[in-house]
């Protein structure tokens, strides 16, 4: 259970990484987006280390999930590459792509697979579940 919680925390942190990078792009500060990304990634690593040192030394990262991915964005591709470079095998192969059905799910109080099982988002989550189960056999 603790591993799953850390996975969720890591996914949430990755979701936090995108807005500062996009904001700096809008403000025409292209170099600062990389700086913001590195700063946020360092915060994530420090948070993981802090939790392991002070709360649970046996806690291990089950995996890092990349989400809200849009392959058309060069910045999104850079984030995926950097995170995979830094965290290696800890990053799940499955990536959750940006998808309207995923955004609708919380408002409808339903899992995305119940809204449209054939959507890309639902397929991504089913692939993640399969990958997670294979990894934990």
C-alpha cells in the first residue's frame, strides 16, 4: 500500500512539473522552462529521499507514472526523455496520454474505462494495470 501511495505522489509531482514549463513558454523565456523542470525534478527527488529517511526507510518507489502526455509537444517529449534518463527503470513504460475522457471521469464519478473503454485514456490505464501486475508477480 505504501508503494502505491508513493507512486501516486510521484505522479502528482510530475503533473506539477508541466505548468511552470508551459508558463515560461508563454512568457517567452524558453531557457527557464528547462530550469523550472530541473528545479521541480530536484524537489521530487528530495521529497522521495526525505520520506525514505524520516518516515519509512524500507519504502521503495514502485514506479513513476508519466501522465498528461501529448506527443505533439516538444516539451512533453523532453520531459519524458529527461525523467527516463534520471529515473531509468523506475519509470513505467506505459504513459497516460492527455485525453478528454480522462478529464470527464471525475465529474461523472466513474472510472474512465466505464465511460469509454475503447478510448486512448482507458487503454492507457488498462496497460498500466497490466504492467504493474507483471512487475509485481
